[in-house]
C-alpha cells in the first residue's frame, strides 16, 4: 500500500482490523483449551466416524496400593493377598500352600509310600578307592580299632570291588612290622561277614599271588609273608582250606607256588591251627622279660661285631618295647664294664648317642638305665674289680658326647 491510499483509509478502518485480530486470538485460545480437555477425557462420541483413541497406561487399575491414600505402597499381606499373585515368600515350601491345579504339581506323594528317599554314594574309580583304603588302613595301624576301620570302610562305595580291601591291607602290611601284620590279620577276620565276604577275600589272595613278582621287588620275603597271611586267614575261618588247592591249579609263577607251599606247610603242622595265632610272633610287651633281655644282648653283640648302627636301630625298633629301652642302656653299660676295652667303650658310646639323637631312647630311659647300673655297682665290682674306673671313664666319655645330663654325672658313685 502506498502513502496516498494509506492516508485515504482513515483511523476507523484500522481500529476495526485490530478488534478483529483480538477476537481471532481469543477463539484460538478457547479451541486449544478444549483440545486439551478432550485429550485428557476422550470419548468415542466426540470423535469423527466413531474412531477409537488409545488411552494412556492404566496402571492404577492393577495397582494394589490402598485407595484411601494411606500406606507405603507395598503389596498387601506381603504379596499373599489376592487371586493370581505370587504368594508370600517361601510359601512354595509349605505343603498346605501347594496348588494341586499347578501343571507342575506331582500327584505322587511321599506319604503314600510310593517314593522312598535313600542316600546314594557314587562309585569311585580304582585310584580313588586305593587312596581312601590306604588312608583308612594306615590310620588303623595308629589306633588299632577294627570297629572304627569298619565304619570308615562302610562310608566308601566299593560296589563290586570289595576284594580291594583285604588286598590293599596285605600289600601295605608287607612293608610294616610283624605287629602291623598281626593287626591286619585281625582286621580281615573282623571285617569278614560284615564288610567283605568269603569270595572277596579269596579274590584278593588270587590277585596278590599274581602280583607277587612285583611285590618281591619291594619286599624280598613277600612270598613267605603272603603264605603266612593265607594260612592265618584259613585258621580264622575266613576262607576254606580247599582254596589252596584251587589257587595252586591257577598258579603261574614260582613265587606263587612258594607262597601256597608255605601256607600248606603251616596248616599241616601238628596243632597248626593253634600255632597260627602267633604266626607273626608275640607282640611287644607280651613277650617275657627274659626273652627281651636275651634279644637285646644278641642285638648288642651283633652290633659290636658288625658296627652297623642302622641294623642295630632297626632290630631295637622291631622289638616294639619303648617302655623297656632302659634295659638296652643297662645291658650296654654292663657289657662295656665287663669288656674293659677302649674300642668297646667307643662303640657303645656311639650307639647310645645315635639312639638318643634319633629320640629312640628318650632321656628318661637313658637316665633310668644309668641309675640302675649305679645301684648294682657293688655287685658288679665283685665280678669286675676295675668296673669303677671303667664306669668313670665311660660316663665322662658319654658326657662329652653330649647326650648325658649333669645330674647323671653327679650321681655317679665314687670309689
């Protein structure tokens, strides 16, 4: 519009246009407010062609919070209030809350006796069985209670391999003392009828006879030892005597035949079954005192002739009388006094020092042995007049070696 036309319009026309613009703004404002109300409360009647409007999420309908405005918004009754809810925590463990309409519900009940629960121990491999049995047997050698060993064997699932129990027990006993072999024979006898049967023991001996060539590498007298075990098992009524004949027909090696011959000889002896109770010798403290004294004398004489400390130590330990070691100390000192020989004094001092260092002879046993000699000196001097001089020299030698206490030296009788 140019300046001439604008001047011709006049002020009236401008005011009319302004009022019309204000009216249009008011109408637009009302339309927008109505649209907002329709959006909050939609209705099918207010829509063209009957169209549906997807409403906002109506979570409030399934919300189980109280309608009265109170509460913390937690589920009612701990989640156990209402149909189709999960239920209270842990309710699945309660029998009365079991839903029998649940498709996972098992109709078989433990109450009707159709189902029985039992502890199943998985079967172990041969290596695991060997390790477990070996630990039980070694522990039995310590406590000597066959009943405790039987309980331990019951906890292991040997299944059809129970012959491994006597087999492993005898293998381990071959490397131990005669007293342990006696304990093994007692264990096999006590396990018979409870843990192992006659067939298991016979199978164990059959396997041992086949393995004799390998066992002899570690135990040179394995054939004799196995023959003793076989004869003892027959004497204890664990296996029948005819088993020897059956095993002899199957024997392949000369070692197996030797073991079977040994068992046959022991059983054929007069009163053989009675004597087999002591086939491993009389154990430790059950030996008569005279027998122990005689064996210790032989031990010391053999040591003086061979000067073999290891052999003397082994022989002393095989006697298994730690409570009687003071007798060895006494016999060694008396033998030294009677010899009146510097070489014997040196050898005996060396032996006592070695046994003391290995704690085979304890300090109290050493002290008791010397004190016994001190008490018997009046009688010893009657037979050996120079015994006092030899004793003084020997005690001084032992004290310098470091295994005698000052108390023993001070209590030495004076001439």
